C-alpha cells in the first residue's frame, strides 16, 4: 500500500504517508454514491485513492452545476476549509465511477499542517487548482454559449477518463451544466450533425 498514490504525492515525506494511512479509514464507493451532502457536518476529509468524484452546487430551485472533479491523489478543498472552521458543507460530492477514498479526521488535518510543511503545500496546491477551475466556470457561464460549455465538459470528461467513449445520459450532462435536458439533447444532435461526436444509447463517442 505504501507504493500508492499518496507515496507519489508526498515523495519527500514517507513519514506523512504512514501517518495518513495510520489515522485514516479507507472505504470503497460506487457510481452515484453521495460522499458529502450540502448542509452536512464535515468530520473527515476525503482523499481519492482510486477513481473519481465530482463536486456539485445545488440551487434553491433544485438545479445543479458541476464545480470540479476530484481524481486520484486529490481531495476536496471545500471539505478542508469547512472542516477546519467547523462549518457545514456548502457543496455535494458524488462518486463518478467506482472509487476508493481515504477519510482523514478533521483534527488530524490541522495537526499535520503544523508537523509537515509538505501537507500545507499540498493544501495550497489544491486550493490554487480549484480556484482556477472555479474561475473557468464563472467565465464559461458569463461569456460562453451552452453548446461551447457542453463540448468543453465532454472533452474534460474524455481527458479525465482517458477514453473517447463516455457512458453518460443527457440528464446527467444537463444537471452538471445547470440547464434543461431538452437543451442538452438538442445541442448534442447539432454536434453530431456537425461531425464532432456520435450518439448512442446512454453513451457519447467523441470523434
């Protein structure tokens, strides 16, 4: 287990890796499982060991929008900030594919910051990456048409999954974009007609 993603993330601190395993609890989840819900207490910080999660924000009218993905070796910066300040979660974390997660108790997060500079550097790197991704979301909503946002999302999924074939429904895409399913279906048909992708039953093949 010591040759895992954590060892790659903290190459200069095997002691920190050992402490993370010693103090954390590893669990396995499946696609669609909710790891963290909005307004729930944050008692531990999830670190993805294998697989992928997505972080979502839900509006009062029930609409959702995708904020960012969390892949192997990464954690949710929203959980870090909320847990350290004893605040409720303002986002929802949902498993995108079969995923293995190491949960680290919140009290250990602050302790490791004092004991291991590389742990603090890890948090800052995550914060920087998520901040840039959220800026991209704001920019896309403000300045890009829905078809551009849809295509960007499909390419992002393809890159993360390392596959041109995406197993996903129009409803799921609509939820992640914060728009209606009928809009996504219409735009996907237009993208298919223009030769950018091929539609199948609950799947999309990027060309």
